[in-house]
């Protein structure tokens, strides 16, 4: 057997494996926006994003960081901080888009708590304005 045939026998299976891996399903994103209007007119919300694997399981890889939590962990300081910072930015962008689409917080919001990373991320907040009668109708609290 010559080397050319041997290379083909090794290369073809590797090439086919690489092609097959490109066709695997990507993780899907489950997004949830929940509103809560209190009797005194305070408007709260929870916005969460969860990565779901193609097999239906939730992707959790380590511990997320809460907003304001000190310290850096995992994969070297620069690598983790960069990923966390980018995820935080994207979460806030997605939340701002959702708030604009729904008109829930017209005058902005205050972040009460958040956790970014580990496949599950959330932002809990309070709108700067109080609820109007239209808000109470449009965003009725579910029982």
C-alpha cells in the first residue's frame, strides 16, 4: 500500500466527521419576561435567558456571577471577565429591546439583582415610573 492511499484512508473519515459535526443542532435560547405590578403601583419585572441543549437539558456550566460580586474565577481572569462582560452587555441589550417592545418601563429601570453566566442568566428590576390604569390592564398579574 502506498502512502497516498494511506493518507486518503485517514483523511476521508476525519473530513466526514468534521462535516457531520457542523450539522449538529446549536443550543436554543429560552427567553422569559415576567411582570409584577404591586397594589401600591410599583412595577417589577424578571427577565431571564436560559440555554437549552438540543437534547432538551438545560446548560449549566459552573456558577454565574451576581452583579456587584467581587472576584474573578475560571479560565484565567482576563478570559472570564471578558466573557462575563460581553454576556452582561447582551443581556441588557435584549432586556432593553423587550422593554421597548412592550412599553413596560417607559422611564427606565433600576436593577435590583442579576446573575449572568452558567447557561442561566437573569435580571430583576423595578421601573422608575409607577403603574397606570392601562399598565394594570395590559400587564395583569397572573395568579
